[in-house]
C-alpha cells in the first residue's frame, strides 16, 4: 500500500499500522493475504468501506421496521397504551 505521496510504505509505517490495528486484528487480514501486509491493509480498508455502505441500508431497514411495529401496535391498542 502506498502512502499519501504514492510511495511504498516504510517499515516504520507498517509497524505503526500494526500497533494501531492490533496484532490480532491485522493477523486475520495477513492470513487471508498470504502475509502480504500491503494487501492486508487494502483488504482492511475495503472491509471498512463495505461496513459504511451496509450501515446505511441497515439504518433504513431498522427505521422501516420500527415504524411498521408502531403502526401495528397503534391499530391494535388505540391511543397511547403501547
């Protein structure tokens, strides 16, 4: 993985990244990427982006489900009983 200037990361940057992510978290990605730290970090970043995308959909679904429950309870129990 390159740094902001497009140059390959240095060993010090890799060490900092491992401390930041934690060895146990990074090891999962390293296992999937045959020990290639640059690919492991790219996979971690991809995983973060996927999580951000999914959270938007999950939030919309949660809101729709909560409103559906509210409508059903309001119809069943007239007033503010629910």
